[in-house]
C-alpha cells in the first residue's frame, strides 16, 4: 500500500512552517499533498498568504470547500476551488447553517462539516487504497492540543515531536522571510470563531 502524507494547511504561520519543513525533507516525506479548507470566513490576508506560500515553495495546495447535502442522512462532501474562486463572503458557513445549528462549545459543527467531512470525502474519492497519515501544525509549546487519538487516527505532529518548535521559533522563521501573513497573533483565520 502506498503511503500518503496529507498536510492540513490552516493558513497560519505555524502551518506554513510545517509545509516548508515537509517540502524540504522529501526523503522522509516522499508523497505529500497540502490541503486548505476554506470556510469563506477567512481573512483575505490568509488566502493571499496561502497562495504566496504555494507560489514560493511549489506546494500545489488543494483548495477545498464544503458541499453541504441537505437531504437527511446524506453527508457533506467537497468542491475544489482555488485562490480566485474561493468563497469570501461566508458562503460555505451559511450553507452549513441551513442544515446544522450554530457552532458552540458543545457542538463544533463548523470544524466537522466545513473541514473534517470535506477532506474525508476528498481523500476517500481520490486516494482509495493509500495508507494516509495526516500531518498537523501544532507546536511543542501547544502539545496539549494534540489529539488523544492521534496514533489510532494516524495523525502526526512534526513541529511537536520531530523538530520541536515554539512560538518564538516560528516568529524567527518569518522574520527572515520576504513575506508574512500580515495578521496579529491573536487574529484567527476565521473571523467568526467562537474559540477566539
């Protein structure tokens, strides 16, 4: 069975550092795809940053958006977009709200329906027969955010476990680059996030 590393590119600085690490280590990460899941509520600077990382580093980022199925018992799938066609006015989020309740601390419908289910659908349809490992950009100083099911779910955290990175190291990396995200650290990717 062929291995596939699926790097979940959030559009943040840490995530981009991880993408660069994977790209610079092709011997260890031979078969990698980079996926960004657009909710339509990301800051325009995030979208430009993802595109710039892609252009600079040759990542071939796959841009996905949720395709909500309103029929009961039918799950969310995906549609492929790109920088130009990506929703910018919350369209995927609004479509989700037609079927599911407003996200809150008890029900993170947005993560499930706008991120997890679209990527699961995409991988099922396009990478059948692959041994998939998901690669997540969580730093060593935020190890508490790692999934307790990581091993079972085949999730790895290279910036936590392989080359321990902290927030300062990520900042130092971007201080040396010719471009940056352009958002403050407290500004999240999604302008509606109840977690912020």
